[in-house]
């Protein structure tokens, strides 16, 4: 009597198809989550830079400034021009941080940036206010994200009061 032994080793076609299906499902979940994580990490540049700009505006406001004749100027925030000159998109761009307005708030970036930064100011003395902005297009689709940080002066104390936090629109756009 002859015994048959099954010496075939390996996977069946069904087993291989199941493995491929599982890998496909994992990839379908993992890739979008990873891309979202990458976008979120890019927004940290805007958050940190706005914090530096905000601190620079408060420092400038709290210091005393005089004109050429020595007359003390009314306290106010610095209105800085947008840098870089346009919203960078997916390619980082360098800004001109050597202008007098950016130097006044002691802000500069050594590396190219993903966002365009500026501030808009209003009033003087205890009616002063400013809004620091970062506008970016981190995925290059022409839809921009916006981050803002607001500062005003408390008329009673003369102290700078910040907004409740960072305002953002379409931060992951």
C-alpha cells in the first residue's frame, strides 16, 4: 500500500487574496491619516511665528519711543508689511525681514517660510490694537488658510490684552 504525503508548501490563492485585501484596507486608513498629520505639522510654523510677532508687538508698545527732536511719541503698535510678498504655496519662500518695521518688533526667520506674515494696526495710545496674520496654501490648491492673533489695550490699565487664543480658518485647507 502506498501512502500519499502532501509535501506542497505555500499559500493558496485565497489566502494571498485575503492578505492583499487586509493590506489595502490598512493603507486606505493609514495614508490619509498620515497626510493629515503632515499638514498639521506644517501649521506649527504659523502658530509659533504668530506668537513671536505677538510678543514683539507687545514689547514695542511697552517701550518709549521718541522722534528726532526728542518728543515722546504716543504708544502704538507697528504696522508691518506682508512678508514674503505673496503667499508661498507648497514651495517655501524667503521674506525680507531686514525692513525697519520687522526689525522694530524683532522678528525674523532664518529659513524660508510656508506662510505670509503681516500685522494690521489701528489707533494709538489706549485705543491701539493690532491683528497679526499668517496666510498660507500648504497644499498648493489656491485655497488659503488663515491664522490670526489679536491684541488690544485696556483703556483702564493701559496694559495690552490678548485675544482668547489663536483664530484660524481652514487651517488644514
